[in-house]
C-alpha cells in the first residue's frame, strides 16, 4: 500500500498562493469525488480503490492519498495527485512543486501526526487544527474516499495528538491568532475599551477572536454575516449588534477595528470601500485583520496610510516568538510521535501481506473442498473408510508440498541452497536436515530476548 501526503502551508507558500488552493467545507466532498475518479483510472474494483482525504485551513492545504501497489506505482499516484491539485489552483505542476512538500509512507504518517499535535502549526501547540482534521475525515468518509488505510492513519493521528496534549506542556500558554490580533490592536489603540469592533463572518475563528476582544470590553461590537440568523446567534452570545453583510460598505467607517474571516472566494472589502470609509473617518486610523484564505480584504488596502492591515502570515512572527517558550516540550512530543509512526509503519507492513494470506487461504480451501468431495464419492461407492481417509490425507499433503518441491527441483544451482533453506524453515520449522545451510535468523528471533 502506497501512502502519500502532498501539501503546501505557511512555511512553503504565501497567503495569496495558498488562497488558490483553499477549499470551503462544503467543497471538500465534491472535490474528493472528482479526485477519486481520477486516481481510480476507471477501475471500480474495491480491492484496488484509491483512498483520499483533503485538509484545508487558512495555513495549509494537504492531500492524503493511499492506493494498493497493484493499482499502480507510487510515482503514478504522485503524478495524478500533483496534476489534480495543480489544475485546482490554476498553476502548472512545476510551479506547484516549487511550493509543496511530498511525503511517503512513514514520513507521511509522521507529518500527519505532527500536524494533529500542533507541532507543524504557525502557533505551536494550537488545538484548533485537530478539530479541522476531524472535519476533513468526516468529509472524506461522506464522499466515500476514506478507506481502511487512511482511517488508520487519522485515528492514530488523533490518539497521538491526545497523548501529546495530555503528557506534555506543548499547548500551555499558547498565543493564538486571536490573542495575537488583540495584542497588535492594543499597540495601536491605547485603550481598547474606547474602540468599536466589527467581525465579518460567524465561523469558529471569528468566534474565538471575538471572545478575546470581548474580554477587553470594547465600546461596542458588531457581527456582519451573509446569513443573518447565524450572525445574530453569535452577536447574542457576545452582546453585540448583528448586521447584514450587504450593509457593510455603508457602515465600515464606524469601526476602529475590523476582523474578517469568511469562506468567500472573492474579497469582501475592496479598496474603493476603504477609501470612502477612511474619508468619512477623517483619516482616523483603522486596524484590520484578515484571517481568511483566500483573502477577504484586497491587498491594496494595506498600502493606505491610515490602515493597519495584518494577514495570517503577518501574525506569524508574533506567535512564533511566543511559541519559543514551549520548545522544551517539543522533544518529548516528537518522541511520542515517533513511537506512533513506528506503530503505523508496522501495521502498514502487515497489511502488505494480507492479499497473499487471503490467496493462500482461498487456495487451501479449494484443495480441501476438492479432496472432501472426492472422499464422499468413494464412500458413497462403498470403499473402505480407512482407505478413503488415507487417500484424503495424502491428497492434501501432496497438494501442499507440490509447489515447494517444484521450486526445489527447478531452482538454479546457485539459488538451490537458499530455496532449500526457505522450504525447510517453512515446513520443518527450523529442524534443518544435515547438509543444508542453517536458516538465517528472522526478525522475530533477533528481537526476542534471550
């Protein structure tokens, strides 16, 4: 089984490029079904079906794939995955590869475990990514693209993340994006209690950020959302005003602080609207945070002299500085992750022998059924029971030994000692007859204590 992780994140691609590959939650399942069709290459056989899951956040877009070796080489899987993602972002495969990472097998598992544990986040140890990964798994399951291998990968990721959070201090005193935004706003405005704050969107990130700002008791708060009902629900929780997104251009000038994070594919706040707002504010400064990917606020807005605009990438330095205080816990977390990786790789190696085991069981069942049918015919004819039993046992043993004996007889002279040793180890369980080289030690015998 080939396991692949392909992605780009805040360390490999700028926010504008990441925006080209961002998926809203309701886009994940349709996108995965399209990808699955491409990876399957027309084959619908369950045993050969590829698996896929897609994780998309403001900091990363990652594609996890798994496919049986029989469905194509790892290179084929890589080529198809890269081609599909490049098409989604409207860039060439070569351009995409300059900003992505591609990991296989144990390296892919290690990356998934680090992501789930918050070690690969812009905010070291942040817990939000774990919920986003679980959402990605639910969407892959709903799309029918989550198979046994990726299910194991993600369930083990969640278990490792839980152990990291309960056994280390990796998540303590973390400075989240929300807390970083409040800190920056406090540097611009001496007293946040005198400010008016607008939140655009009503998702999890906005709710988290709004909670942090609410703790500083601003003069007033408002929530603008495309769906008024959802905006009203958050506004009620915060003691804020709910407003329609359509009213935003006319009221933008009222607010000192604007935080936006929606799933819109196009900017919500443009340069023209901000020019009118700044003029109405008589050039009083306005602090803006764009947490969305793709951007909610046009980049040109940040070039205006009275606007202080920050994106998720702009907040990186602040949160990483705070994260340095928790580096002592990273080594312990990495050790937990490494143990989890070894467990997954061992499970994956065992899975590779499953088709062979199934084929052997099917073959022996067929031999057994054939010999039993033959024995019943002889018994029905009146043959001696002991003679029938003897024939049945000989028939089974001959069928079991036929392949091994054929290999011994047909092996080239230089390979015959190795074949003989393997046959002896399989059928004699270590009791090698005189004249044969001793069987090489297995992994089990090497690892077992003396």
